[in-house]
């Protein structure tokens, strides 16, 4: 399954690195991520914001552990069915590739929504690991990003200009914005009318918002890897960080939701995942062809 929101962009064929694992388990890095070489200081985050949508009344709720309360999946029958499919696939020993491909006969928009809620909850739990660290206050505007990179924050108001913030501030703004956006019922309805939901998920506004959500979620991961990996490693939580990131990237690759230029900053981590996704995709195709021959 490919990008439901536009034409497929041709992807380069990445060479499988020698160290790439053949299985779908994430290999734990032996050292924190560092950008190898960067000669220019890029100002990302100045992209055109998604079209203005109805403002949600929901506000991020903090628990006693200083993290966002997990987003609850929509309670409609077909959304529950999609969420149950994901849990069943992973819980029964299915591969990560099987967990991200669109289930047969299901709506692609609904599948994206269900997974977005999971990715937000994963990221919220990961950010909570470092969010209480008082040293975050020491980061100045423009600091805490991958080497040679600065993600400027672009407010929703189209008249507003992007401005510099620290990496922790960027993460907090992203989490607040994502929480409010995912609670916007005009884009993420909680309705059993599948036809109504499908019509909403076919709009340009929805496509633009989903694109921005995936891009900003990736940027938070880039910040976690570049500035806080040692914290996760010291707490023996780097495997959890890697697992959540790999699941997110597998889904993004399957539906072409991230630009190559965006993920290049974590290329040292993303390339092996791309190779594993490509291998899984080819294996699934061969299995499907072999099954068809036996019929």
C-alpha cells in the first residue's frame, strides 16, 4: 500500500548496510546518535502550516507523572476493529511489516488515524522520561537539535513568522499541538458513520494535517536521539526508544508519509530500517505470489 494522499514519490533503492539485522527486531545502538558531517546550518520547520481547521476545546492533560494522558482511541465500531487488528497482529507474534500494512478491505484514512494515536502515545511516554529533567531549562533558543539543524516553530496563524526555540521547547509545542489536533473532531471524528469519516479523511485539509503530524513526530525523535539518547541508555530504555521509532518509520515508509530530505538527519539509523522494510515487502510479495500459484 502506498501514499493515499498523493502520487507516490520514487524512492531510491538503499543499499542494505552490512550491519543490518535480517530479522525485524531493532538492533540497539552501542552509542548515542551523532550526525556525522554537516556543512550548512539548515532552518527546517519553516514549512507552510496545514490549512486552518476548527479549533478543538481539548487541552493536554498532565498526569502525576508529568506526561500527557494517553489519547483514547475513537470508540466507533470500525475504529475499534482497526485498533484490535493492530494489537492482535503484534500480540500473536506477527511481523512488524504485517502490523503496518493496510488490512484487507479497510479504509486507509481510518488506518492512518488509529496508528497516529498510537504513535502519539508512544512519543508522549518517551518524552516523559526526560521531561522532568531540570537541565532542560538550560537550553537556549536554537540549541538541542541534531548537528547543523534547527527546527523553527511555525505558529498556526498563516501571518505569523517562524521563530527560534530550544529543542525541549519545540518538543513541548509539538506535543501540545498534536494533542489538540488529534482531539479535533472535525478531522478525527468519533462517529459510527464510516461514510462520513471516509469523506473527511479524503480532504486536502486532512492530508496536510497528517503530513505535518508525521513530520513533527519525526523531528521529536530526531531531538531525542541527538540530545537525549544517553539518558535513555543510562536508564536501560534505549531498546524502547528504538522499538517505537522503528514502528513509526515502518508505517511512514509503507505509506510514503515522510520525505527523504526530512529523515536524512537520522540516516545512520533510518537506512537499516529502510533495508528491513524493503526486505519484508519483497518477502510478502513472494509469499502472495506463491500462495496464488497453489490455488
